């Protein structure tokens, strides 16, 4: 039964459902459903799709996540950043708004779902750790600007051309500033002001919906569309049909890198939100690999009902929680409300101004720009600030896929650099104690001119063995005399690979020729195992391997054996 609960979390929470949960779930479901109607349509526009596809993507994915998801309050549906990635990738292959474009966007959701389900089944949820916080922050901030600039033509009522480069759009605006449609701009800015004001009053108030209602009434009553205000016009009514995505091999090849990118980014978004909600509620446990499967199933099955890529939305999830959601039943109610809207209420959106949807988008993405984190990194770590800034500039000047891949590559390069040149400390003993500290950080430590005590604060691998050898060979001759014994405190060394073992063998042979003794101490189990496998244990022998650093120093100074000699090399556990 536990296995069924793991793969179908609904079988765990639904039988335990309490009547006391119902009022909170109903209120939260209605609130989020009302909020998702204008958001879904707005994010469909970002993705280059007709508004109705945002509503399609808001029904089935919510139902599927309620079955497979482990978070009780996560609200799954279209979000701004993923929609922009869809637009940036698919627009290269097809023209936005065409049937071919729509088919590719749906196929992309299908592929994203497949990848996420496979990653979850293979328990590879940790792979999103490649997306460090500076990379995510730089990427999302740039994406927010790209999204906002892409909505300027709706807000201004001016054709600013087709580009995803903010500077290009800005130059186009300055060239056509005299063509701005002031009535459209007034509606857009009024909507922005209304949404921000209502959000400050309470996050539960659906400001986006109020702006949609007021904007639609203004256009309908006063016929503002006849004066040049652009409107949504007809939205197809009825629920989406079941339809297998159309595809060809060439299309799969074209969409493959985009689907991988979306898989990682959308999972990262959803999981980080789910974990934040978990920490506040503490009545459930979010499981990363199951979340991958749940999100993947939401995208996969959603694509069969004409939905595009979805993930967890931060603002909707926060409203879901604050409105009293106790279980995923709230999402089921939200999906039902959108279904009712599609069946009966789509004619009401005929006069909805595009400027209002642009306002909804701009307010939604404003929170993606995190200046405080950038300032914090500038103070705490210039390297990580450079990583954030580099990701931001690449994303802004090229495209979203290149930006996120570039950020990941830079992260890996920084990690490799730090691994290749790890921290190595020369140690001395605290007088009157058995504790050892870095001689560069502490004064009045006890040192011995003929004994070099070092600590390597990293795994010893192929990438840093040469640096370690050069460090040792560069410190053989001390200003106070030649070093006779080198002691390596191996406590921080969590891993030793075959290449590093070979390099250590070369170092030991070189030191032996120079008549310098090499002593090692505080080995953990896996490193001792590697010494045995590679034969290094025989070269070192018992006399040169010690249980702790104090015993090793005692031996180097007096050449007296301690009480832990047999344990030091022969024990084979996971210390």
C-alpha cells in the first residue's frame, strides 16, 4: 500500500480528507481559478498563442498534478517565464499564432513532460542543482525584462516590430513615440495601478480580474475599440478536445534542447515553490523525484488536451495557501471553474483590451527582478555576482536558452576552477592543546622547521593532483631548514580517484629520492579503501599512516609509535 501512496499521493490524502478542510479548499479553489483566467490568457499571449490556449493549459494539468503531486498548495498552470521560453524557441521554427506554431508549442509541452517523467523515474531530481541561485536570479531578471518589453506594443498601441531584444524594442519605441495610442496607454497604466493597489490591500483580492472586468466594461460600453483600442475578440468556447500532438523527426530534433531547458527550469520553479510552502505548512513532505513525475505528467497529459508548457506559479500558489487551501482539492475546484468559464463565459471576453492583459503580465513579472540579491552578492562574493551578471547579460543579448546554458557552463567552470585549485592550509599546533590551526590565520602556533603539516580541503582527484604535487614540492625547503617529514591531514579528503592515486605514487617516489618522509593521518573509510585497491597502502605502510594528526606529529618529532597504528590503515569502514 505504501508503494501506491508513493506513486499516487492522492490515495494518501483523499481517504484522510476531513470536512473541516472543505470550506478552505472551496474558497481557495475559486479564488485561484478567478486569478488564473486572466493570467492564463495573458501568458498564452507571451507564448505567442491565442488566449484560449492559456485556459486549456489551466484545466487538465491542475487535475493531473492533484493526483500525482506531493505538495498540498502548489498551483500548476501557465507562468510568464516558461511562456517566454516557448515563444523564444518555437518562434525560430514557425511564425507565432499560426497552426504550425500552435502544434509545435503543444509538442514541446509533450516532450517536456516526457523528459520530466523520465528524470523522475530515474531519480535524477538532483540535476537541477546545476542551476545555482546566481544563475537563476540573473536569468529570471533578464527574462522579466524581455517579457515586459515584449508587452510594450500592447500597452502603447504601437507596432514595435518583432524582436526579443529589449534594446531593439526600445530604439523602435523612440522612433515611433509620436504614434503612441494614448487611450490604449491610459487603459494599460490604469490597470497596472489598479492591480498594484489591490495587491497592497490584500494578496487575496484578484486585482487582475478586477482590471479585466473594468477594462472590458469600458471598451464595451463606450465602444473604445472603434477608436483604435485593440481587443481580444472571439474566444472559442467549449472544453479542449483530446488530440495526439503531431510531430516529425526534424521537429523533435529542433525542439530537443528547448524541451530539456524547459524541463529543468519549470521543475526548478515548481520544486522551489513547493519546498517554501512545505516549510510554512509542515503538514506534508514534498518529494523531489515524485514532483518531477507529477509535473511531467501534468505537461504530458495536458498537451494531449491542447495545453502548452506549465509549472508551479509563485503568486497563485501563495494566494492558494493564504486563501485556506488544505489539499489539492482546491486545484480540482480551480480547474472546474475554468472549465465552466470555457463552456459558458467566453463571449464575455470579446471586448477585453490587450492592454489589460499586458498590464497583468507586467505586474506579474515585476517580482522576478531581485535587486536585493544582486546587492547582497556584490557584498558577499564578487565571483558569484559576476556569474549572476554574466547570465543576465547573455540572456538579455542573445536568448533565454543560450542564457541558461551559458549560466550553467559558467557555474561548472567556476566549480572546476575551485576544485582544480583547492584551499591548502599549513598547520601548527595550539600550545598546550591537541588542536591544529592554519598558521596564516592564527598566531603563536607551535611549528617544527623540519616538519611540514598540510591540510587539503577538497577531494583529491585527477583535476587537482598536479596542483597538490606542485604545492608540496614548492614547500620542501623551509626558510629555517630542509623539511624532513611531510604530514598530510586527510580528514577533509572525502574522495580519492585512481588518477590522484597514481599522482600520489609519483609524489611518494620523488620524496623518497629526496629522503623526505611522507606521513598521512585521519583517513576516512572510502579513501583507505582506495589506498588498498591501488597498492598505495603498501608503499605508505603502517609506519606512515596514523589515526589522528597529534599522533602523526608526535611520530614525526620523536619517531615514537602511538596506540592507534593498527587501526589507522587496517580499519575498513566509513569513518
